[in-house]
């Protein structure tokens, strides 16, 4: 009996898990799956990014859904379009041996009528962004009055993005008897507030210490003059020819500008930000996943929660305004037990911010120097 069997998962899920190549459950899966399978309970689960939270709720959810009944039974709320699509894909992979189970992604920037049509055809699971979901409810295009499960995924991110009101309004449209499962990397006050307001004596699961960073990521910073940021980025890329990275900038404008410069200088780069059309964003993500792009230059919003295998480096071209965001950025690498490096390019005056981050992630940074041109040429 393998470890997934011991958790109580059924044959169709075990087959799918085998296809996925998952050998053992991650810690959050090991803790959450039996509880969710055996009990009808609300749950708050905290685990760092990259620890397999999608399957921690996805597996038990799929096992509990009645695939013979085409009514909507579960709503998964997630912060961004990209994540929405990612979760939908995962759920489809997990449920590939279950006949009649339908999952629909509902998110902004794509046709609402097409999404409504898919829902109407009979989807037991809806994966939605709060904004679009609220829109569908307002227009009477979806009925969530009889769902059994509501999952708030990446709850901290959703609240960070200002979805508090939408979430409250959506939840108040669901029945009291449902179970609510909240998954989050961190537990800021707003998440606690949602849990208190909408959950009944939730079971709690915490993996690792609250808010701390992933043990598989090492953190480095490079001090440069403000005008040398771009040069430093190029040198880092040159010194790591196999780099496969997400480069974070603070604004859409900087994101676009840095990506354009990199492309001009001959690097495999692309920009990902909210001013792109949905089709453009999907295209960029596809090329990045396919590794045609080595440096994905992105804003925080666009790159939120993105799960791409084997990202070697996260580069903070600029530090985020909110220190907590650093955790989410660095969580793009070091996923599923792999090692990764999170790099921060800063000016001298920003060094104190490094110390604040060290306190939050409970890990130390290494100070490094940018490889000089000569070293790179050697
Ligand atoms: P989180 O939501 O906690 O950030 P994800 O659910 O996105 O994490 O999972 C991160 C990565 O780990 C994904 O690529 C996923 O396929 C992989 N993964 C999840 N569970 C396992 C497992 N038990 N064994 C191996 N890989 C896993
Ligand atoms: Mg996740």
C-alpha cells in the first residue's frame, strides 16, 4: 500500500496520481486529505507556496463530488485568471479517470456567455476568480445556492488583491450547510477575519512555521547603483546560461521596459502584466512553460501563484512595496522539493529592507557581488 492509498483515496484518484508521478504525499496533503475525506468539516490550512495545496484540497474534493449528478457542487475561488486556469487543469488531471466529472474555469477577460454556457451544461466544480464570479451571480448566470463545498485558495493573495467584498458577497450566496476549506500561505488579519466570519469551528492545519519561507530556496542580494540595475540583471543572466526565471518588477511600465530591453539585447525574455490581453498572457505562459522563454519579466499580480516546474531563479529586479509579497515571489522557485535561488537587486539605501525580510522568512540572505564582465568572458 503506498502512502496515498493509506490516506483513503480511491482507485481512480490513485491511478491519476500514478500518472502524475507523485510518489508520496507532501506534508500538507498528508495532514489535510484524511481530515477532509473522513469529516464534514470546515478547514483552515496554512502551508508555504509550492507545497502541493492544490492536490491537498483537490483529491478529497474530487472523491466527495457526485459525478452522476451534474449540479454544481463545489466552488473554488482563486485570485487570478492564470491560477484559475492552472487549478482547473490540475483538477482535470486528477479526475481524468472519473467519468462525468466536469470542471469549468470562470475568469475575467474571456467570454462570459461561453463560460455561462459551460456551467449550464453541467459542471460539478467551478473554479473562479471572485470578480467574474460576482458578475455571473449578478447576471443570474450561475447558481451556487446548493453547493456542498467552497474552497478559498491562496486566500491571502485574494484578500491582498482587494477581493474582500466580493468574497463576502459570494459566500453569502452559498448555503450555510456547506463545508468551507481555506488554503493560504500566510495568515494575515484579513484571512483570520474571513475564517471567523464564514467558517464554523474550522479544523486547523499548519505546515512549517506560519509565514516562513520555503527551506528549498536560498536567498541572495546584490548591492548596485540604481542606474546599474539593468546591467546587473544581464550579468546575472550571463553568469547563469541555463537560467529559467521569473523577474519581478514593481510596475507594468518597468516590466514592459525591462522585457523589451532584454529582448533587444538578445535574451529569451517576455513580459507578463495586466495590460496584455488574455490571449497574449496565455501565449506568454505557454512559451514560458515550454521553456522558449528563459526570463519571464512580470508584475506581482500577473505572476501570482503561478506554478511552473523547475524555475531556477526568482529575481527581484525591484523589491515589492509590501514585504510579505517577497514570500510569494520567492515561492515561484524551489517548488516540489527542488532547489531554487531568490535574488534581490538593491541599492545601498535598501539594505535595511533585507533585514526586515529575513525576519519574516526566518532565513538569512547571502550578500553577493555581481560577476564582472571579465569573469563572465573567461
Ligand atoms: P501550492 O498551491 O502549495 O503553492 P501547488 O499545488 O501549486 O502548490 O503544487 C506545487 C507543485 O508540486 C506542482 O507542480 C505539483 O504538481 C507538485 N506536487 C504537488 N503534490 C506533489 C506530490 N505529492 N509529489 C510530487 N509533486 C507534487
Ligand atoms: Mg496554490
